[in-house]
C-alpha cells in the first residue's frame, strides 16, 4: 500500500503512454483528475502530440462535412435535456472533466445501492479497467475487501480512512488486490472517492512506474 | 443571434483547419477513410458541445482537440463491436480548469515544446511523434524503423530530455 501526497514525476515511457492514449483509459482518466486536483500541469507530453496534430498533412473531408456537423449540432441541441443539476451538489466544484463524467454517468446509469450508506456510480469508461465514484455517508465503511487486480483510490471530497492511512481530497492509495482494506468515511461528513480497478488485467507499465515513483 | 452567427463563423474556420488533420491522425492509426471521416465529424461536434470545458490558458487548441480525438478514438476502437455508440457519452474529456500557476506553466510549455521541436533533428522529432502522438511502444517503433530496441529507448530518452532540458533552461 502506498499513500501519495507528492506530485508525480513520470518517465518518458509513462508520459508517452498517457499523452498518446496508449495507457488504459481509466488509468489515464485517474491521472488527469489527480493532476488537476493537485494543480499539476502534465502538459509537455500532450503538447508534443498537439504540435504533431498541427503538423499533420490534412486529409480531404467530404464537401458537405461542415454542413453535416452543424446538422448534428442542431439535432443534439434539439433533443438535449435541460442541464440537470448533479444529484449531490457538493460535487459541483470538482475538476471540470470529472464533473462532466459524473453528469454523463448520472444521465445514463445513475447511482446504485451498494450497501447501507454506500452508493456507487460507474463512469462507463471504455477499456478493461473500471472507474467509479464511491459515496460513503458519514461514518459508513465499505466492507473489508480484497480484489482480483490492483486498485487505485483517490479521495475527491470529504475524508476517509482505510485501516492503513487517512485521506483528504487529492490523496490517493494504490493497493495490490491481495491487500485487505476498508475505506471508512469520517464522522464529519460524506466522503467520495474515485476508484479504478484493473480487474487483474494489465496496469503493469503505467501503474508499475507510478508505484516506483511514488515510493518516497 | 449575432453572437450565435459569429460562433458559427469561428467554428467553421476551426473545422476547416482541424477536421482534415484529425482525419489524417485517425488514418495514420489504421482507420479507413470512411471511419476516419466519421470519427473526425464526431470529434468536431464534441468540440462544439464541450467548448466550455476548453481553457485557452491551459493548453493550445491543437493540444485540446488532439486529446478529444485521442479519447474518441479509444472509445470507438475499443467498442468497435458496438455500432450504436452514443455520441453523447464521450468519456474521458480533457481536463478543464487548473490552478493559476499550472496555467501559466502549461502555456509556456506549449510554446517551448514547439520551439524545441523545431530545433531537434528530424530523426528525434519523428521518434517523439511515434511515441507521444501515435502511441507506439518502444518495441513497435524498433520494428517499424528496423532499429535495435536499446537504440530506440536511448534515442527517445535523449530527445525527451533535450526537450525537458530546454524547458528547464529558463
């Protein structure tokens, strides 16, 4: 188990995997949110890709491509439901990308019951790894659990402890599946975590690098 | 009404510049012309819808659109067997706001990365492009360029650290 409070310093392989999208999407999302909550800019890898896109030789689009885009935009505007407030207003101040993912997930799936005082929201990220928001009411604990793969848990609101350490917004833990842990929200209020599990498949490269880097 | 017309005019210019480049990017990664065109369309529609999430202080338009395209590509390629992909469900959008320090830093990085890429030898720029833009692993790059794996690793590390070195110079 590692609890992390320091900014990541990623190597070139990890940066390339994140910038190009080679990394598992849920993991890339987790890192984006983490960096943003810490106010860390991890922009040089992305800037290389942005500059490469600019330098790309343009491929010709169909003559009516722009008209079709405007038609899709108008169709979308016509059937888009009025902006709905988030189910839990305390999440409105989260980083924009995370808030947007929560909004989309609420519109498509909604929160599900996961035990007394516990709710979860699957963010529907593509790929093998799963990303979800766990909501723990004050004083509630997730049952002690282990899982098949590795699990990354980022505190996004409130505070919780997991039997190993205490986490506030921007702190995260990385567990091997075999390690028993039990996040419990503090009595002071509801806590929310972004949890990413790799289902025992493949976080190897990026997560391995992260763990190496974060061991202080 | 006027504001709306102006938005559409600005968007048309953006579309003319980026849609063909996004299409090239997707074809480079193996999409055929029809699929690349379709995804490029989707990406540009998302750019309109999510324009509010774009922060020009945080990244250049190119970097932001690249990230939208990259995420869309991941979604579509991975869900290739699900033709009914809902365009509203674009996940993994690039981040929006950052702390003020990080914003300035990000803009400086954008400018300096571009300058550094002009100074680096073409061979090194192309290695960075393969790794950071096309998402090839070191061993895939070694295969493509017919170079030993160790050579690819050390050249990419060198190119990246030259760029970082320049970033940290001033």
